[in-house]
């Protein structure tokens, strides 16, 4: 089966005309898909057209199968794909709007030590249409429309490494920013990468000036490699130069994520190296409290020390803040909800 949501409007027009239908139907279907409707719900189409589409295309590529609501209002979803795979999505409420956290792959092959998403390896890439459908259904369930979106901001920070699924992610971003659909500005989108340097350089030329975020987690190469295997392929210096290039091309300041692991990357040595490397760069450091994952035994730095670490970075001349905790009571860590679901399934 194919995913109708994968098609940009131009391709949808070709399909509709090949089926002998009037051209305006393509726009109608495109808007319905971006509104989160299944093909079978598109009752403004003839039954014949719906049936012809359903012969080849998945009716509802992303279905919400579980929703958890945290005390702080954060919602976490377990979403089923058409082939039985499951992914997670998070919806966070802020003073400036609502942010959806999006997965780009089922599982992940980057193998970062602290992260739950990579424990079972990569299962498969999400298609552009599946990512789009995730946004569309979460927007819809929260009462959003195309004109008045409930999802105002997006972060590609769920399961998966976006730049390991480069083409689909770029296609998705183009679908997402289509003026005929959800029309999301790239200013309101953040993409987080573990630092795939060639893709970071390539992305700077795509004309999609989103907020580029890099998972740094340690500024010292060999120590970074102990947490993140990808550090063996690309050095911190290469990452910084790709970030500088991104700033030159897009004018957008970049962001570093730094999840504090007790006794590992919260040391004075790391702190001084961060200040040395980042002091004169147009960037921000997001200090994250580690979500402890039972499988790896890594411990979080306590809150007081986390704030102190951020404070010292600021005193050293950097822009740095400690990230707010969202949905800590509902398995907020990357990939944890999916893992609990998969493990429960096996029993
Ligand atoms: N593959 C992308 C997106 C990952 S998730 C990337 O590597 O950037 C978004 C952020 O959460 C990343 O910075 C990731 O390193 C971090 N992260 C993953 N597991 C975590 C955990 N258990 N606690 C704190 N941060 C975590």
C-alpha cells in the first residue's frame, strides 16, 4: 500500500487527472489530508473516487492508539502506523503556543548511550506523508484546523535521527510549509541532529531556514564518543564549522543540546571547554536534565547542580538555559513509552 500524504500538491494533481477527475479535487484532497482526515472520511468526494484511492492508498496512515495526559498538561501519544509499527508523539503547552515533538524514524541506529529510542536499533524510516499525518492528527485532536492551528511549533526531536532519513524529512518540511495546507513557517520548526556533518552542510542549502539544534552532550571528542558513537565519525570541530556555515547561509543562530549525566559530562573540564569553543559563536546552549532510562544505568545530575552548570556557562559568556521539564510523570524520555508498549506486548 502507498501513502497518499506523501504526494505534494503537484503530484496529487497528476494522479487526480489520471483518474479522470476534475483538477480542483486535488486541492480538496490535499487540504483534507493536511487537516488529518482519513480517505474514508472525505465524504465531499464521490464514493467511486474514494474507493479508487483506497484500492492503492492507506486510509489512515497514522492512528492515535493511546493518549497520556500529564499533570502539567503535556500530552503523549502512542501512534500506530499502517504496518503495525508504533511511534510516539508529544504535545506540549507553552505560553507562546503549543509544541509538537515529532519522530522521524521507527527506532534509531545512532546508538547514543543515554537514549531509549536506539535500544532496539532502527526498524524503518518514516515517509514524508507519515510525518505529515502525525502533525495533522495531533493538530486535529487538539481542535486545530488549517486556519487556526493547535500545533503552532514543531520540534523534530522524537525517535530517530532526522538527517539519517534526509530526503523524507526534507520532503516532509516542504509539505508542512505548503501554503495550501498547514502552512507552518520554518521559524517555528526546530530540527535536532546528533551531528551528521555532511547532511548539516547539505541542509544549509535547502532554503528551509529552521532552527538547527545539535546534540553535543560533551565538547571533548573522545569523551563524546563514549556517549555517542557518531562522534567517532565526525569531530566537534567539524560540527562547529558546519554550524558556522548554517549561520552564514541562513542567518539563524544555532542551538546545542546538553543532557547532563552525573559525573560524566557535568565536570569543570567540560564546562571550560564549552566556554572556550562556543563563546564567540552565535548560539544557545540548552541544558537538559537527563531522563533516566532503566536500561543504561546513567544517572542525572541533580537540579541544583544543573542550574549551577548553566549559570557558570552564562558567567563564561554563553547564552544558556535549563530546559523546562515536560510530562516527567508520563514517560517523557525519548522512546520510553514505545519501549514499555513493546515490552508489554511480548509478555
Ligand atoms: N536524533 C536527534 C533527535 C534526538 S532526541 C538528535 O540526536 O539530536 C532530542 C534530544 O534528546 C537529543 O539531544 C538527545 O540526545 C536527547 N536525549 C535522548 N535521550 C535522552 C534522555 N534519556 N535524557 C535526556 N536527553 C535525552
